[in-house]
C-alpha cells in the first residue's frame, strides 16, 4: 500500500509525519504579522521585535496570535523555520550551516536541535530520505 501511495514504507527513528497547517485567521492584523514573519524568517526575531513591527504590546500580540493560530508566536516561528529548512534540504545541495542561516537559526547546532525536536529526524537523515 505504501508503494502505491508513493511514500516511504518505513520512516526511520520514529520520524513524525510532516503535516503542519496554519489555520486562516479572521484577524487581519495577525494575518499581516504572519506575512511579515514569513518574509523575515532569516532574521533574528524576538517577541519584542515582532510586537514593535505589528504596533502591539507583547501581551496583546501573544493573546491575539494564540487566538488566531493556537500556538505562541515563537513556537510558530520555530515551526516555520523548520518547514523552510525541510524545503531547502529537499530541493538544494546547500550545507546545513547555510540552511541554518537562511532559515534564521543562526547556527547548524540550533537547526539540528529544533529540526530533531519537531521531526524526530536529523537534517542529514531527512535529506537522504526525501531529497529529489
């Protein structure tokens, strides 16, 4: 059945499925914040810097972001960075250091920690499994 579905019949190391979704938000301010974050993932982002950009206090940003997405701002940012890293691992030959910087992790070690925590797979194992 797995071959029929064109998916690996076995995932190494208890690897999690890679399905993440962001629920659409009715809050246009949060939609604008999400768009801005996605355009600046490679930069150092903090709750304070996102709050300054969105013209919201950190408390208001936290509350409204959680209501719209179901998660915290920085947890969502980390998830989006890992998602971007997965795409780069699948579609490029960039090294892990380059991918880490392009995704905003700052270091390969930080990328590995976040990537492994979210996918239960190392970046190199993920690339071997899913790179085209």
